[in-house]
C-alpha cells in the first residue's frame, strides 16, 4: 500500500507495460466547451505520486513553451492523468486544437505543495465538513480533490458558478461525488441568479457555520468574493492558483500573501485565501495576460516579409 496515494502497488508501467505505450501519449481528447479540452495522458509515475493540490507542466512540442495545468482526474489502473486545458495562447492551442500532436514532448510533475487536506488522516477528513467553490477551469482542481475525498468516504458540498448554463462544466461528475451541489449563474439560466457571495448568504446559517474549511478555485474575482466572505465570517479558507499560471503563461507568478511575496509554483499553488492580496493579483494578472498577447502577436507579425518589429516593451505591475 502506498502511504502517499492510498493505492495498492500496481504492476510496472511505461516501457515495461504489456501494451508498450509511450510515455506522455495522449490517450483521449474530449471537448466539453469551445476551445476547452479534457486530455487524458499516459503518465503512470506521475499518476501514482500525485496528491491533491499539486499540478503538472506540459511542453506540447519541442518548440513550444511549458504550460502549468491542473490535474482533473487520475486513473491509477490505466496510469493516466486528465488535464483540463483552455486555448489561450499558441502552446495551449496546440494541445486543444491540434489532433496530430498525440505524444507530448515533456510532462513534469507532480509540482507544488499538496493541499492541507493531504496532511489530514482519514478519520479527521471523514468527520469534517468541507465546502468547495469553483468556477471556470477551477472545476478541474476542485473535482480532483472532491473525488480523492469521496474515495476515502468524505462527502463534500460544492458551489459551482459560471456565466451561463452552457458554460457550467462537469456538473454531472460533481453531482455524482458530492452531498450537495449548489449552482449560480450570472444570467440566471440555471440555479441561483447572482454572485457567489449572494449565494453563500442564502445558505442556512447553521450549515455555513458548520464548515471546517472552504476551498475555492477559479477566476480571481470570484475567489476574492469567497475570501472576503470567509474573512468577514471568520471561516478558514484556502484558494488555489494553478489556473492563474496557465492563463498568464508565467510559471513564476508571485502573490502578496500576508505581506510577503510568494511564488505560486514553488510555494503554492494553494494559500490561505484570507491572507492573499487579491486586488494586487488581479492587477498583475491583467498586465501579464496583455503582455503575453502582445508577444504572441509580435511573433506572428515578425514572420511577415517587409515588416520589421522591435522587441515588445515589458509592462511592470
């Protein structure tokens, strides 16, 4: 029995496997929404070592950049991991939209510090009440942790938020693994019509006060709402930032946490949500995304005959 992943020892995989699969082979791609893919990759060593809260980096081709990605699901028997990817730049677009890429150049992990939940024993977890709040690609990190907890026997609650019903990802999987699933959409097309804070305010007071931990993943503005709610009501809360690394293209993105500058990839990706300066993070991420887009456009234009461009000027936070 592996004390880290709670799985029985498996037969040798990789080059010793009977099916002779190549490491980092793309086993399947499904597209739950436009420009988003759930990619299953053969990576048995990473699958066996992965803990909740950790992430991987993927280099789709030799000439592309590495992309930090959350792991949404793990199949220990098959030796695969599921990665949720959104096409936001050239590297992620290669992963999502190019079916000819069926073996990734490099896949590294597990990276980052595990979730606080991984430090708890099973009895502590079974006796705890946990709430997850997730939106956007943050559903990947949330679902990975919720399924891990469900396998131990822990039933959790989740609040899923999205702009519309159509953009609400993997609702069925959450309903399968959670005790209660609460939905909130910006346009009211399904579930509650309003913000995360408003939805949390509608939950019974005794229920909310009973939560031992609130964990949130997703857009920065949404996570800020959860952090503010937790701070105002005295609840412990953590926030995960893997999706921020993927969106900005910066593996070295830093956050202000409790007055200290911390590297998301090295010292996170999860932090005490009440200690994070979300306003500064939102400002920095906006600049980083703009710079990444400017750089991508510069690369495209540089290949057009007759046009000479200088290096783009980096913007400072």
